[in-house]
């Protein structure tokens, strides 16, 4: 695993406009960075990332099976009680899932370590599935990279096939897509999935999450509606379940027959309480870091080793918010943010590898339960936030 | 043989958001024309059940009746619904609307003005579709046949024979009445777009 400088494609900004990549620069900082790339060997990809990703995912599903059958754990996961049975039903039915991203610490040798599972609303999908693919294609075509260069990235192909499968299985006439207003990154991610749906031959419509309505149809059933008063029979939402389950339409989720993507059972996976459960069920697994509920630590049930650093994370948090790193009684680093009231977990600190001045994090993608590629992000801080930069990769 | 670890078949043209080269009108037209091909159904519009029975061989009478009843039921399910009688009459004309009561309140719908059928002699494969027309001077549907999704047939209501694609008989999505919005997301933006006859885009669907 090497970080290798390379000249930017001269026309890459034009290419970005042409293909609708509108968030390559965010908050005045570059987000897409093609001044370098990461190079992996095929063995690193297949043995250290792809296989462990498939295995970790199956372990996560084992956690879902255990949590949905335990009221005590559903409580510990801070899932609203009104949703316990529908989440269990969604799991028993195996409602189809679309995709996830596991965040891994990996430095080219030794086992990758799972930091967390973004199972509900992962972004950086377009950059991974399409844009870094195009970067490689362009650089191979101009002879800047050897023709045999490859990339671990079959995301787009797998997303198209998976969407086609789900639409057939669920007999969908059309699929709605939704995200929040005022975020060009989320809208871009959702547009990409709409493009994949179109490629799969599925009629698709967009509605902002704030614009979703609640109505009654001609059969007097409660239904969610879009701005044209169309029924939302099936909807991909890039909006977290833990928010939806606490908002005004939470009750309506229980009444309306909408088929959601991701499905309700993903509530269990996108929750950082997953990490202590994994460690409990698969202790000392080479791809896991020790993790505990903060409540168990505070109650004296678990003693944290003083000689090692620990990361304190809220059960619900995104993009590195509200994270604290401690060593013994000292706080080494702390980020602020709006999360944390739902409880915390504690996870053994495992430093991100450094390349030049960068801390590097691997995102490992799954479409349903099949590993589908990786993305590489860099940050100047040891905690990856939403200002981190996206760097393409190749396999040689 | 090497196995690639990346997508092999991304169609770049599909991923473009702006035109790299302006498309030729010819290319667009040929796609459009081919999409219009396909099979067509000989179809007749009747305004009453008796019209249908008189117009067809005796063995079609039972199918006329079934198709009529199914079209009526379909009209109640998918027909345009309005919050007030005046909104409905603005679109369809005076005395052209009926009140429908449900346990969630009442609303107003136009009467089914006719029904389109085909394949009547084949009892398992006949088609039906409820149709509406308007007597309102303000309506784009005035004196023409229209379906529940707002599609208008060419010609006026005297025209009774059409060759239509079989997809014309697809069931229309049930019309939905939105009660409230803004229950998801941080910003609450309550908005109900139902109930005004000034809408230009047809009726939901």
C-alpha cells in the first residue's frame, strides 16, 4: 500500500461539470484530490480487505439477529420502543438491503480493524462507484497509468443489478428517492442512485425528505406522498432511521405500507452500539477492536486498560462529531457536535496509518452482502470528518 | 485470463449531466418513433351499458355488463377527487359531480361519462377504462374524452372508435389526498397542494 503522486488530469474540472460532480470542492477546501493515488496489491485487496469485509458483514447480521430478539438490547441500542416489533418483522422478512460502507483502519500489512459500520446512510458513493473509476479510465487511456492497472470497484455494476433485483422481487412500479434540502453532497449521492435505477430500467422520482407528505389514498389507506400527491410505495432515503423514528411522522412509518431502502432492520447496524456487541459475540476477532458500552464502564463492570488510549463515541453520531480520545484520566483530543445524549460507547484507539502528513481511512463497500470496492479518504486530523479528502486508488 | 475487480460496463453517455456534443434532432426523433410502435388495440367508447349491448353480438352482453361495472368501480377508486363541489364543477361543469362519503370525510368526483372497451368477445382478455368529459368552458377536457391521469384523447366526444396501445388500459394509480407535510426533516414546511382547480398539470396520477 503506497501513496504515489501523479499529475492531475488537465481537464478534470470540465469532466466534473460534464458528469455532474458538483461537490469536488466543499467549504472552500478541495474534497476530490487527484494529486496522488494509493496503490494496493491484489493480495492486499482480496485477503486483507475483501474477505474480511464479507466476514465482518456476516458478523454484523448475527448481531442484528440477537438484538431484535432481546428487549434489553433494543433498549441499550436506544431504539424507540414503538419500533421494536416492526424492526424485528423487517428482519424476519429479510427486507432487501441495498448497500453499506465499513470504515476500516488498514496500513497494508496486518489485519484491517473495523471502526464502524455506515449501514444506513453512507455517502461518497458517487466518487467511489463512478468518479474514481472514470479517473482510472482516463489515466489509462492517456498512458499515464499502465494498461493493466485495476481498481477494487464494481460498485456501479452491483448497484444496478441489485436495484433491478429488488424492483423485480418487490414488484415496484416506481421507486422514490429522497434526501435533505440544502446539501449538494447528499443530493449528488441520491442522483447517482437514481441514475443507477434508471440504468436498471426502474422509473424513479425525487422528493426532498422535508416535502414528504402524509395522505390517504382512494382505498382510504394512509400513505406517504410526494409533491405531486403520488403515493410513495417504495423509497430510498438518504436520511437516518434514528431521526425518522423520532420525528412527527414516526407514527406514520408504522401505518404506511412504504417499502423503505435501507430497510428498518438497518437501524440496528448503523448504531455504534453494534461495536460492543460485536466484541462481545466475537471476542478477539482479528478485525475487531475491543469495545464496550460506556454505561458498563461507568458501572465498574469493565475496566479500561490505563496504558492504552480509548475513543469515546456517541451511539448516534456522524462524520466524527462528539468524539473524545482519552488515556488514563487525560483527554488527548475532543471534537464537538450535536450528538451524545443517547449514550456512548468506548472503543480501543487504533491510530490511522500516516502517509506524508495524512491520516488515511479505508471505506469498504458492500452491495447487499457482497464486497463491492473501496474508497480512500485522508484527513489532517486523526479523526476523519466531513472535510476529509477523497483520493483514488489502483491495484497493480 | 485476468479477472477485473472493477465495473466493466459503465455507459458514460448515460452518466452525462450536460451534453458534451449537442444531440442531433434525428437521433431523438428515431428513438421517439420506435417507442411509439408496438401493438394497438381496436377500442370503442360507450356512454351507457345499453349502447354496448346493442352494438355487439349477443354473446358479448355479459362482458359488456362486467366491464361497465368494473369501470364504475375503477372510476371511484382512481377518479379525480376535489375538496369542494365548486372546485369539481369548475373543472367538469355544473351538475357533473357527485359527493363521495368516506369515514375520513367527503369529497367530490365527476361522474364517469363513458367507458372504453376492447376484446369484448374474449371474456378473459377484455379491457376496460373509465373515461370522463367536461362541460366546463374553463377546462382543457371540455367536450373531449379524458382518462383519470389527465390524458386527453384526440377528437371530440363524438369520436367513439380509437386504436390505442394496450398500455392505455393499465390501471391508473389511485389518487391520493395529502393531509400534511413536513413531518420529516429539520425544516417544517406544511404544504398541501390538493384542492384547487387552477392546477395546470392534471390530476396527480
